[in-house]
C-alpha cells in the first residue's frame, strides 16, 4: 500500500467515525454520532436537534413525547434464528425544568416500527399505551431511565434503570449507579441534573446475556454491570428493527438530551470521544438546596413587598383622603393650637359611635384619648359651609384657648378640614348639666346645694369672660346643655363663641337655633347684636331652669307652648313663686336661696336689657354681698 493510499484510508476512517453515521451493512453494521449536528435521524414529537449538536427529546411542554431513531432499520436475526450479538453506547443528560420537578424519564429501545403514533406519553415513556402493555406482539426491547416512580409498573424508585421487554414492568431494575472496579462498592448516580451519563448495553447472542452499565461521562466503563439479564431476544426482535430513543413528559417536565451514540453489530460499539461531545446546557440555576430555599423565599419576599406596597398605598390614600386637612398660611402662627386630624381620628377610634357622647346644635361630640399625652378630650365636629369668617373665628378659637378659669371648659385647640372644623376640649367626666337636671341616665337628681353651687360657678365663669380677661368675650349661648360638670362636680361653661360661627354661616331661624330660642334675649332677636347683657338674659333663663327643673320652652299635653319665664312671672304675681321650684327637690331647699335664685332669674331675663344687672352684680347678689332690688311689677 502506498503512503498516499494509507493516508486516504486514515482520512476515510476519520470521516466515518466523526461525521455521523456510517454503515458497513449486514452483520457488521456500526455507527457513531458524536453530537448530532447534520445527523440524518428520524424524529417525531418534541424531538429535535438543537444548534449545539444536542439531540433534545423533550422540552418544557406537558404530556409530550419525542422519538429519535437511526433512520435505517437493522436486521438482528440470523438465518439460524439466533439474534446477533450487539453493543450500544450512548451519553445522555436530563435537566429538570424547574427546581426538583422531574419529567417521566427516557429510554433506549429496539422496536419493529418507527411509527409511535399510538404510544402514550407520561409514564408510558412514548413506548406503549394502556392497551398493549405486556403484549408479546410489541416486540419491544428497551432500557428505561425512569425518573418517576410509577407503582402500576412496579417501579422501585424515582431514579432507576430497568430492562423492559414488551412491558413497562422491568424484568430487572436497579437504582441508578455503578460498582467500583476495585472494592465493588456501589455509587449512586442521579439521573436528573447530575451531568452527562454514559451507558453501555451489550447483548451476547450465544449466552443470551444482556448487560447494562452506566457511569458518569469521562469514566471508563465499570467492569461489573448495573443490570445483567439472561433472556433470548430472538422471540422479541423481528426481521426489521429500529433503534432509537424515546422520552416523555407529563404534568411535570424535564429536558432529555442525548449527546452521542454509537452502535456495533457483532462488535463493540465504537468508543465515544467525550471531548468531541456537545455540552449540556447550564442547569437552569434552580437545583440544589440553596436555590430551593430561594424558590421558597422569592414568593415570600414578593408577597411581603406586595403587602408593604399595598400598606404604603393605603397609608398614603388614608393620609390623602381620610386624614386630609385644610391648612392656610395665616394659620401658621396658631401652630401650637392646631391638632393633626390623624391624632383626633385615632383618639376617637375613627369617630366611632361608641365614642359619641352627645349631639348638639352644632355637631356631634366624641370622647377620645390623645395618642401621646393620653389626655382625655372631647372633640366636637362642626360643619360650616362658607369660608368667610372662618379666619376671624379661628383667631377667636385660638384666643379662647388662652382662657383659663375653673368654671370654663378649656379649649385645647382645633383642626380644620374641608367644610369641617374640629374643636378639641377638655373632657368633662360628668357631662352636661341638662342630663343631670332631666335624669337622662337615671342619675339621682341634683340636690339644692349642688344646684346653687352650679349657679354660682357659672356666674363666676361668665363674669370672667365678660370682665376679667383681656378682652370682653361674649358667650352667646348660655344654657344648661352648655354647662358641663367636671370630676369634682364643678360646673364649667363650655361651647362659647360657636354661635358666632353660626351668625356667619346660617341665619338665626334655622332649626339648629330654635332649640335655644328660649334663651335668646328679645333685643338679640331684633338686632342680632350680642352683648354682655344678652348673655345675662341667657343666664337668667338658666337660673330659672336649674331652680324649676324645667326647659325654657315646653309643650303641654294639648300641644301648647309654655314659656318658663311667663309661668314663673305668673306665679310671682299670684304670690306663689316657690310653687315653681323643682318638684324633684321635694321641698328640700333653702327658702332664701330659692327666692334669690328665682327673683334673680327673673331680673336677669328682664325684657329690657338696661333693667338687667351685670355679671359682677349678679355674683354679689348670689354671694349675699348686695341686696337684690325689688322687681318692677308693672313691666314684668
Ligand atoms: N367637653 C366635654 N366633655 C364631655 N362631654 C361634652 C363636652 N362637650 C360636649 N359634651 C357633650 O356633648 C353634648 C353636646 O354638646 P354641645 O354640642 O356643646 O351641645 P349644644 O350644641 O346643644 O350646646 C353635650 O350635651 C355633652 O353631653
Ligand atoms: C436519511 O436516511 C434515510 C434512510 O436511510 C434515507 O432514505 C435518506 O435519504 C437520508 N437523508 C439524508 C438527508 O441523508
Ligand atoms: C402510524 O400508525 C397509525 C396507526 O397506528 C396510522 O394511522 C398512521 O398512518 C401511521 N403513520 C405513518 C407515518 O405510517
Ligand atoms: C404490564 O405488563 C406486565 C407484563 O404482562 C404486567 O405484569 C403488568 O401488570 C402490566 N402493567 C399494567 C399496568 O398493566
Ligand atoms: C442510593 O440511593 C438509594 C435510594 O435513594 C439508597 O437507598 C441507598 O442507600 C443509596 N446508596 C448510596 C451508597 O448512597
Ligand atoms: C456481562 O457481565 C458479566 C459479569 O461482569 C460478564 O461476565 C459478561 O461477560 C458480560 N457480558 C457481556 C455481553 O458483556
Ligand atoms: C422475516 O424474514 C424471513 C426471511 O427473510 C421471512 O420469511 C419472514 O416472512 C419475515 N417476517 C416478517 C414478519 O417480515
Ligand atoms: C447560579 O448562578 C450563579 C451566578 O450565575 C452562580 O454563581 C451559581 O454557582 C449558580 N448555581 C448553580 C447551582 O448553578
């Protein structure tokens, strides 16, 4: 042989070995694929050759199957009926699609057909279906690499290798792994995600022994096979046999790849050069305990973030909608008197009905405890329509906040929202006087000395407003429901100045004000101008109310309006003044004090304002420091 011929021969050999399949035909068929780029395979289903040269049988599709076969059928039978010895080797890799999720596995097969349209995916591995399992007419020989344990097929675990003949119930199966050549110790292999695995399948036509051996790619073939079965395949194989791979997915998916494949009939399968094989794709960076915990943590972090974002949005929306306030430049100087709506909202538990202590002419009053100072407060919500006058009113509220007297309900401050004003007062444990006078809650009625003290308290409170402070403050709404009783049973005047807001907003004849019409001085109704003397008129009515235990205006059984002052005046004319004293006192009162209170009440509620005493005089009369003038009979 000339050297050129020799070189040509080597070249030919090189080409046949490296460039996909080569057939020597008949009893000496051989082929080898080191990667499948350009290989002429028969494929169906999800099987395809991807650009890197890998044969991909399945991908992330559910209930899919894929087959890839050597294109030409082979003939295993000999004329004597014996099956020719053969040897197969291949390298495969399985990657999970996601985390620990596993597809159903993969198989090498020798079958009489290349038409698998009747085969089922999932646990049938694309080889058989529910009808033909176990049938001798299947003529199927397969080595399964099963990654899911199917009890109906007697699977031993979810990571095993089995020899299957006509059925998916393996003749023999074992946990995937190999035996060490020296000590013979068994090493487990993970079929999924453990890197490429090389497989050797050998059949001896004389001994009818089938050996199956697996090992990680790069390792020499272990001497001791993983599986070894004696079974004559002559009844299994038909004249024409197709060789190939099959795999399937179910609801769980995996990627099944074949990297290289060689076959030898009557000869050892050509050695697969591991360095020429394509690489498995990077395992989707999911596997392993660390990533598993990340898989668990990610949704957790996600949901925490979501909750946080929702929380922040809710907070912002609350701040914008629920806690929204109106704040103007001129209010800056009133800073210390200004309350945050959010604090008042929290203090009153969101203005719940449980915290409602009363409904007055101007709005609802709620009890609350301020968040930081733990101060008990009464918050009055007053709605106002027009913006005009609000500046003056708030200036007044703020200046009133500076008033401090033991017979005045302290006004702590205010808060302003759209069309709404909130006034924050000191909370009075014993609520308003009217509730005591008329036994709203079945309290024992106030005795005379308590009543007389309340009268004096309110007189000194009103005097403080009229004369003892920097400016003259006109209360405008002296009445029993505006007199509040504190813990020590001191009476305190509350609610001043509000009627002024009303002056600006609505007119005096709204139903809001009718409730207090009985306290209004006649000149106030005509002129609309409040004075200290119109306050004295209101105080006079209040005196009568406390002494008689009756509302300034009430309806009798016939629906006729009875005016308290008129009735007292009438009794005074008749000389039966003491008959007007509250029945609930059962006559238990100091007669002098009773006369004083009734007469002073009439004097203060005199229709002519100049006939009324001022508050200083009132206090002198009450204290006995001055003699009450005789009432002018003709005028009354
Ligand atoms: N500072 C307060 N402390 C406790 N209760 C209060 C306070 N202010 C008002 N209230 C209660 O709220 C009710 C309504 O008050 P208010 O609006 O002042 O009545 P009105 O408008 O009829 O004068 C009162 O009857 C009283 O029971
Ligand atoms: C592939 O193999 C089949 C069967 O051997 C043959 O008929 C066909 O022509 C081949 N195709 C190519 C592109 O080689
Ligand atoms: C495959 O077999 C089915 C019947 O099992 C038949 O309907 C179909 O035509 C066959 N396909 C081919 C390509 O021969
Ligand atoms: C499959 O066939 C084998 C062999 O005939 C049998 O032992 C097994 O029970 C069958 N399995 C099912 C699920 O039909
Ligand atoms: C191999 O895996 C099987 C099943 O998980 C287990 O029972 C056996 O102990 C393992 N053997 C080794 C050597 O890890
Ligand atoms: C199968 O394995 C056994 C035990 O290692 C060995 O004796 C036999 O020769 C092997 N058969 C083939 C066909 O490789
Ligand atoms: C198998 O081949 C033999 C001889 O070549 C032939 O007699 C027989 O009919 C074939 N069987 C089938 C199923 O094709
Ligand atoms: C996952 O990816 C990161 C960065 O790409 C790498 O550092 C890490 O080793 C990967 N983990 C696994 C299990 O592949």
